[in-house]
C-alpha cells in the first residue's frame, strides 16, 4: 500500500482514497501571506501606471492623469487591505475607504466605471489585466512571494 498526497492507493484493487486535508491545510496556511504579496504587487503596478501629467486630462479608457498642482495625489493613496468578510478572506486593492473595508472611495469608483457624463478610466481593471498571471502565480504557489 502506498500513500499518495495524504490518501491511500491500493494497486491490487484499483481503489484510490484521497484525503485532501493535508493539502488544504497547507494552502490555507499560506493564503493570507499570498494575499498580502498579491496586494503589494498590485499596488506597486497601479502606482507605476500613474505617470501622465495633466493637462491634458486623461482620455476615456486611459489611466487618470496626475494634476501636478494638487498637494496630495490620488496615486499616493492607493493601498491594499486583507480582511475577513464573514468567513471569506478578501484582498481589496485601490483607494480604500478605511472606515468601511470593502468599499472604494466614490471618486475612484466613478473613474473606474464612468458616470452619465464621463466615460470610464478603468485603472483598476487595467492593472488587474496587466498583473493577472503574476497574481495567479502568487496565489497558486507557482510564483514567488
């Protein structure tokens, strides 16, 4: 009888019993650390994409442009947070309303989705698209932390 991934494999009877508990425990033990690494990567890339100065204002479907006259820039407030939402561990990245985990500040939400008078500037979606494979590697354990 041989052990296979926490389960038993009996060759003679062609029966395989697999207990995924050891595998699940290893994955769950590293989830928060992986979410933190994913958050750091995402925020680093989102900040790096804010390189265009205003004027001119950004065009639809571009990153928002930075206004050099503003004392505090939106880019300085891009952060990530990991929190528990009723049994689910959640990574949120963007400009988070720190008084309400799970919510983005309204202005950045309007930039992402657009409004009735402004086309979207989906900076979160673009960053996610650019980092997807690296984030997948971090979360699956196939990439570096």
